[in-house]
C-alpha cells in the first residue's frame, strides 16, 4: 500500500503544491498554506546486509513476498544510531545472528521506493532464529547466489564480483508478478467457465 502525506503534521491543514524559492531556485513542494511547514519527501535510509555465515550467504523470504523470492536482510535506520549500529541491530532482530565484522559495500539510490540503500557485508555468528517477519531462509555458497537488477540486488552483485564471482542476474520480482498475474487470469477464466456452465 502506498501512503501519501496529505496534511500538515503541525496544524493538520491540507497540504497544497506551492512554488517557493529555495537555494536551488523555485521549487514546487507540498507545503502548508497556514503555517508554512514543508513536506520535503526526502529519501529514506534503508540498511541492507549481505550476511555471511560459515562461508555461506544467507537469503531470507519475507512473509509478504511471493514464494521462491528471497532477498537480503534489510530495515530502516533508526534515529540516534549509525549505519553500522543499525545494520548489526537488523541482523540480530531478523535472524538472531551476531555481527562479527562489517564492511561497507555500496550506497545507492532506489528511486522507485524513494530510498537510499546503505549495504554492508556482515560476517555473522550464531544460530539462525528468524523473526516473525521472515518465513524461511537459505544458506548458499557465494558462487551459487543469483542477484536481481534493482534495489539491494545491485549491492549483492557488486559484492559477488569483488569476491571473483560473475553473478547471474534474474528479475525474481518480475517473474513472481507474472506468475501471480497468470494465476489470477486462470482463476478468472475458471470462474467465467463456471458461470457459463451455470447459465447453460
């Protein structure tokens, strides 16, 4: 679900698109016509962890994701913590593992979600205990890991190349969405066929 800021967080007045002079010139933003509050809509910092456990890469499936779609451990950076502290916290919360060492891999945009992804390679130890947000996980040899063409997949591909691997890039999300659309189409056809039989 996509949420939009519609009201001023200070006085609850409906926001309007207002052009105003800023350092870079005139800019149209959602602003409050009463108190002048501006909704900057800045990108959100998201932390991503390429978790390595006993020489293998941990990929996990979120409870909200389609089957066979696995990804990195991710989460939002919280106020008052550094990226390093945040990624170690996310790994512990989501997997039960403890971060032993951290290496910054990349910082890059994820425009579709209005996010900035800060990705780390995390060497971890312990026993995997998934949070309720995650349904299952896989531990794969690095040479068997496949990346994806956007978001955290870019960081994963960069890390794999830095380790001497030439990763296969597959758009798992697109394939999953196509499978869901095909299933929905089949369900619609079955329903229509049922109605036709009933009408006959």
